[in-house]
């Protein structure tokens, strides 16, 4: 299973339960960070697919973003632009965790 390119979700769920580790979190965090911005309804057809809520940031995502700022790898503006995290949210994280 380790060397396979694809793994069915039911097998991944079993491994998650057996090892008591949420392997699905890796993918959901990726979707939260890299989800395309929602289209503004200006005559365009609105999608009926569910939207990811941007306020579902996990501690791992917060730590990752704050580490990017702390190491100087990215500026606050780059994070806001690339990941779509609101500037006010980013500032709250910086103030709350006081890591910068």
C-alpha cells in the first residue's frame, strides 16, 4: 500500500483509525489554503457546490503561516494575497500567539 500511487478512502480511513491519526487532515488543510477565491456573482452562474469556510483554520495552518512570517520566507501581504487569509485574521494570529 505504501508504494501505490492511489489509496481508496475506505482503506485510508481504516489506517487513520488504527494509527489514531487523521490522514484526511493533510488534504483538507491543503484545500483550505489553496482553494480558489469564490467567484463574485456579477451575472455569472453561481455554483451549487459547497464552499469551504475560510474560518476553519487549524492550529497547524496557523503555525505554518506564522512560521513563514517569522522566518521571513513570506511577508504578511504575500500571505494575504496567496492564501486568501484576511489581513485582520492574520493580525489577530500575530497578536494572539505573539511569535513575531
